[in-house]
């Protein structure tokens, strides 16, 4: 989501006209807007449907003199078009004097019986797996993709504003959108050309990128990563289509008959194939649905053409419009192949008609299909390098042949405009401001250093009082093969300096062999995670939270040094091996003790733990997508599972290490998209420590005394309330994305989202470990008699940025100062 804000905030900054343009509003006799009315150019299959507010826009490269407007229950009207451009029309539809049978069939809660549109849908479902490239043993095709961002709703006031003073030349390339009719200014364009190979017998596919061309922000992989995540591939035949991390019900879904109304509107020849036209629109508001129409062949029941437009009432933030259209090519009587895929998203802070925003547009063209060319399975295992420098240096001859769809004049003008823009100091100032706000770092280009991050500058906790921090990192580019980073901090209450520094070096790009190490001496709130921290730069929010629940005085002085190797021999499978040496002691000994029984100590008790560990970790993230090839890559998606298996060996005596023990840990995190019912996130963690260790090395069930909702913690547990050496925890959190609230009339307009969660923890603590630790001020207990559990009810999307959770404790209510109920919250920009 941060990437979206970068694109929207910073990049908020025609010469080819189609032959016919028309726009306006459709109303009934009382002046009320008619949503989902059908508008079509007479004697054509080019049309659109009005939005929730009765508004429409339609254009064509051909010249038409009449549009036909129709809707069930109203008289069909033919409206002459006196000019090529006709805006702000107001068309009044009159109710039909005679109620036809079709009105009964297609309005309200639709009857499935005797509706010809539903009968056609059933045949589409039966045939959907017989169309496209899946019909052949092997396939290959060329794929050309262009992604463009535009500033939209340009008016004279914007052009003359002080913001763009000195940048007026940018507006020389204005054009109007064929989907919305609004003026727009292109400012970003990325082109790529690739060849795709697939084998349905091996169930394998690979894509070789042969060329990539960027219009000017090639250094900003955050934009590229955002685009990659935004425009992930989809199949219209699937029951649900995922956009912006939400599942929209497809109009071709088997559950669509419970979500949409369908109308068989027309039939005609398209490319010598007789096709039916079916209009669809949602039954209810606020749900994740589309409106639009599709043309389907009468024999293969393959889709020839479809358009889908998200309704304005859909429960999605920061996006005013989503428009999708796909065209399919007729290969023969039985095969229809995807020819062109177009998607437009209008990002805006408001859904009002005249609000300004940013268009994100992707056009993908497919051609040169070939089938049943057999290749060995090894062929599909060897992928090309998408970051090969030659791919980014293709000449004009290559692109002339590679463009399966030519650039229009405004797209071609982007390259020239941005070359000029980069030379303007005012533009660079805007770029720097937004870059700092989005990344948190101030770039010092001449030294190749970034200062920051600025969001960690100030903090507060019981041990340090007010704290200030300053840091820096090396930065030559986003694909650096090495990076150094560090910080210094000072606490005004304890009057001590703290520090942290780390280094990462990519030794081999193919296997992603990375050497890393660092040292950290600081104050931290341990016990927020069941796994021991080896992060020498990270800092938990609990260590700097201004407001806490109860006394937040169980803080630890930590001096941690690490050295490790990591490699990725197979995609998304990483192996880590490393060593760490840590010294742990209480930061507030009067309130919190890490003392343990030590026969070698003159007092019989030691208050500081010194420990050397060797750790081996296996990490598997199937489906994870990244971008970049440097030592630090950007993640594109978050819908992948994560499995971690870790083995730690503590070695006594080495570097004066205190304890000999072994620890085995496993965790599994999985997001689940439950069709139209939202998103479930589940996490399972298991662990056991073999050997005797003190409190500082035990596994603490993660409590949360902050006012922030932190996933994988227990918000009604205090820090160190439960301590274990053997544990199992489970977290389940489901976000319905407003599906329930949308059915409640009084809540529907607020677009709220409901979240429910259930958490549980079980653990044991041996008598030997209890006896070894000697804390005098906290009890050492584990949830071994019964599983500790909590549940929560949350309301999200309050003012589009706020989520509040109401947390309830299920048991162990007799524990000292047990918190039965608590409220936590979080802020964030989410779609």
C-alpha cells in the first residue's frame, strides 16, 4: 500500500481524437438516476452501462449518429448525436406502459427458471475448461505489455496553479480517456516484450523476457513492484478475481447467479461468429462486484468480448474506477484465444465525479500462438535472467518489431517529456520530498548515502525516557550487491549511548549466497516473539510506545553480535546458518529481574546471561514474488505461505558462554482467500527447548501492552505473563471485507469492515528451569493446565484509515492483574 501512496502522491503532477464521444446521465421521470442502464451505438456492439449514479461515457474510433438507451421496465430510446462530441446529455427514460414477462424474470431477486441468459451461463460453465491454451498439450505465444500512469481530470485551474509554475510544458500531451471521458496527462510508461512457453502435460510454464523499456523512473523499483502486484494475471472464467488484495465475484462465476442479475440483450455476428450479448449488474450495493456485458459464441460458448467495471459502491478504498476489457481471437470453430487485455484503475482520495486522481493502465497484447511443439521438461526449468542489462538496452528496431500494439502520440511523448522534466530543479525538489516521506530516508547522492530512517528519530520507554536516534546506510542503487547500515541513539534518562550496525554482501547472484553480520547494543522489549531476535537493527514498537497498558518496565539491555550465511539454491527456498553471541541483563533491575542460580558466582546468583548459539534455519515461501537482484530485494505479493524450521544449539564455555542447550522451532503462516467471504490469516508455531536455561533464554508467550493491534501477539497478556520451554500457539484472523455490514442498511454507506480473531496458546515449563531462574518480582508460570485463549471483534476502514479491535480474555482470569478486556487499534492505508 505504501507503494500506492508513493505513486499517487508523487506522480500527481491529446493529439489523437476518436470519431464519436458521448457522455451524460440517465434519469427516470422523477429525476432519479437510473443505474445500470444500457447505452449502445446504433447498429454496433460497442456500448457501456451507467454507473451507480446514472452517469456514462462512451466513445468509438468510428462515426455514429445515434445511441440506443434501454433498461428493463423502461421504454427504449434512440438519441440522435448532432455532433462528434456530445457531453453532459441528460436522457429521461419513461416507464413502459405494458409490463412484459421479461420484467418479471429479470428484475429484483432474479428467477433462474426460464431466463435464457442463465441457460447460456450454464453452457459457459460446462465449456470453460475447453477453451484457450489449456486445450493443447504444448503452447507458446508472444506477449507485449505496456503499463502507463496518468494524472487525470486536468483543468485550467490546475495548469495555472503555483504547483506547476515552470512546469507548464508537461501539459502539451493532454488527451481524454476513452473509458471515462476525462482529460489526462501521461507521465510514466513501461514496455516489456516476452515469449511464453507452456506444457499442460508437465504443468509447467516459463516466460522469457526479451526486452524492457522504462520511461524515466527505472531507478524506482518501488513503483515497479507496486505495478507488478496491482496488475497480477487473472482468468475471467474463475469464480473470483483478485484485485487490490480483494476477491471480486466474476460475472462468469457459478455463484454469480446469487450476486448478479443477467439480461440477454442482443445477438449479432462478430468476426463471422454468431454471438449473444448478456448484460449483468449487481443485486446489492457495497459488495465486491462488477457491472458490464459480455459477448459469447453460440456454439463453443467461449467468451468473445467482455468488459467489467467495478461499481462505485464497492467496498474498496482509494480507487474510484476499475475498468477491464478482454478480446478473444477466433482461431477456428472450437478455439478462442485471448488477444488483448486492458485494465484501467482510477486512484483517487475521493469517489466524487470531479475529484482528481491518477490512472493506472495496463494493456497486454498476445500474438503468434503456436501449439504442440514438444520440448523436454528441462527446458521449462531454465528461466532467462529478467535483469540481464541487454534486455534494457534494446534499440528502436527491436521495439518496432516487438510492439504488438503501436504507441499513440501521447504515449510516445512521455519519453521526451520526462527527459526534459529531469532537468527542472523544481521537479527534483518534489521528487525528493515524496521520496523521503515514502522511504523514510534522505538521499545524499554525492556520497551515495541515505540518512534515516526519519520515523525512528524519537522514542520513549521507562528505562531511557525520551530517546533520539540517527542512522545512515550506503546506497548506490536498489540493486546494490552490498549494503552497510548503522545508527546511534541516546536516552535522556539513563544518559547512555546505544548503537547498531550491520553489513550484507551478495557473494553469488545465482544462488543468492549472502554473508551478513553486525552488532547491536541497545534496550529492547523481548518477549514479543517466540523466536529469539537476531536482528541487529530492528526495534519493536513496545520499546518506544508512548502509551502502554500497565507497567511496561520489563525491558532488557541487549548486546548482540551476529555472523551468518544465507543462500537460495531453489527459488523461494532459503537456507541460513549462523552464529550469535548475546549478553542479556535487565534494564530496570528494581522492577524486572533476569537473575539465575549460578554456583560459580560468589553470591550464587548471576544477573547477566552470556550466550553463544549456532542456528540453522530452513525457510520456504512458495508463491512468493520479488523484484530486483541486489542484496536486498522488494517483495511484490503477500499472499504466499511461509514455513520456517529452525534448530539452535547453545554451546557452553565458548566465549564464556553460560549454557548448553538445544531448541527446535517450527512456524507456518498461511493467508487464505475465502472466495467472496474475505481473507483468513492463520499462524501456527511449535517449539521445544532441550536442556536447562534461565528466563532470558526461555520462550515467552508474546503479550502486548501497547495500544496497537499487533498480529501474532496476545493483546490481553502482559509481557512475561506466560513463560515456556515447550509451546504451541495458533492465531486465526478473518477479515470479511464488509460482506456482513453491507447487508445492514444503516451501516452500508460507511463501508466498514468486520474482523474476527481467535488465539490460543499452550505450553509447559519444567521444574528444573523454574528452579534455575531466580526472578524475585515476576511469577514463572505456563499455560499447561488448559489452553489459554482470547477472541476479538474488530471494525476496520473507519474513515478509511482506522481499525479498532475489542479483545476479550477467555480464561486464566485469576492470574495477578489479569486483563479481561482491552481495546487496541491501528492506522494504515489499505485498499
